[in-house]
């Protein structure tokens, strides 16, 4: 299993806790990223929103791409999975920008893209971006991916589609990651899954129990085989709570799920539900944690959480994208007690 985490560019992950002690500042995320690669984390996901959907639109939110470029220069091995929304970025210009950051990373495989469809109509209006309906977004994304891939791979690239036109374009230097930086994407509609299976390298999912993840992995594997393409990677979002006792675990769970509909991010949450096509309904208890993060059940003692991780590995998952709060302290705990958990003496003997 590879272990990743969401970079807290919004100053936290809990909609019902105003101050989580993790400021949305360059200083905090820099220290967190540098420390994370020292204690065993493989990847950080840098989300992209211009407004803060967790703490409310008036709260600060760091820009994804300039933050990623800065992190590329101060980290050594951490993979930077940067979210990108096609409606907010010209594909040829984004391909140039990503290739440059890939070079700053200094080592192949450190920059990757998480291709995300826009869901927040208010944000699009505030930033002067056209907001498209769900199915139209994927038609645009399909063309966007073709242009980015062509710019990275070909010496001269031309493209004429319904959304984008590029004429005899040159991109130098090319990415140092070959044949291209990894493309991650997630989605639960038929349009999304077919596009991801055909055009991307990895499928990332909202949180669900192991048996449901097993079904999703099997479904995507079958789609991938129909396109005669090599196997994909599979990742999942999850919120983690690791404690020494069941009582401590339940107390922390109660703290983070004490939901108030008056919280600053509640209206944004409603827009997210309306702007996506999820396979399952969300409960109000899940409001406080994004991306169905509580459903995986990475909550309990180190032994319980480690056992749960093994269930996900058996289901075909190979990447966990964790959220926790307060982030620095909880990531240290998870690394020490789960990622670097000592092997019991009996297992060593065996």
C-alpha cells in the first residue's frame, strides 16, 4: 500500500470545527510536506478550488499550482498529485506549466495530475469561468486530455475539436517523467468511468467499505481490458482516527461528527451534492468529513486500522489518500502506529 494525504490548503477538513490549528499558509504546508516524506508518506494530493468550501467562502484557500511548484523545490521524493479542472485551464498552457514543475521536481514520477470536473457553480461565476452541465464537462475533459497528452509527447502538435484548437504547437522542455506524468481521475457516472478507463492511468474513489471497493476495482479492470490497455492504479479517500482504546476512538469520532447545518461550509456542501452524480446518498453525519471519508472505517486501534488496510489491499487498492485533524499531529501518529508499525515477534519467527 502507498500512503498519501490531502494537503490542507483550506486550513482543515472539518466543517463543524472552526479552528483546527492548521492554518492555510505556505509555512504550514511546507513544513508538513517536508516532514511527511521523512516519516513514510509517498504522496500528497493538492486540491484545486479558488474558494474555501470547508471553512466558508470568506476563509483563505491556497492556490494549487503555485503551491505545487514551490513544494517541488523543497521536497525530495514526495509525489505531488495536483488537482486540475479543465474548465479553469487551457490544456496547452497547463501542459507547459506541468512539464516545468515536473522538471523542478528533479526526479521522474514526482508530479502527477488529478483531473477533476468542476462542481461549484458559485465559484465559476465569481471567477468568470463558464459552468457546464455534468455530461458536457466530460466531453470537454476528453478533448482536454488529448491536447495535454499530445503536447507532452509530440514534437509538434495540432488539434481541432469542439472545445480546443492547437496549431503546430511546440512544448520544450518535455516532462522528465516518461511516457508522461501519471493521470489520476475519479467519478461515478458512466461517462466518467468510461473516460477514465480509456484516457487515464489511475482511478481514485470516494470512501467506501472494502467489499464495495472490490466491486469498483473489478468494474474498472473490465473496462480497461475492453480498451486493451495495461492495468491501472486504484486509490481511495479516507479519514483516519488512530487511538489506543475504543473509548478514545469513539470520543474523537463524536467530536468530528457533531454537525451543525449553520456551519460556514454547509451551503457549499449542498452545491457539491447537487453538482455531482454519486452512486449512493450521503448522510448528514458524513457532512463534517469530505469524500465519504468515514465509510472506509480507518478508525480504531493501530491493530484494527492496520487490519482494515490489509482488507483494502486484498480488494485491489494500492493508494490511500488520508485526511485527519489536526493534520501534523495525526499524521505522525498514523505513520508511527500504522505505516511503520513493528511486526509482532510471532510473525518474525514465522
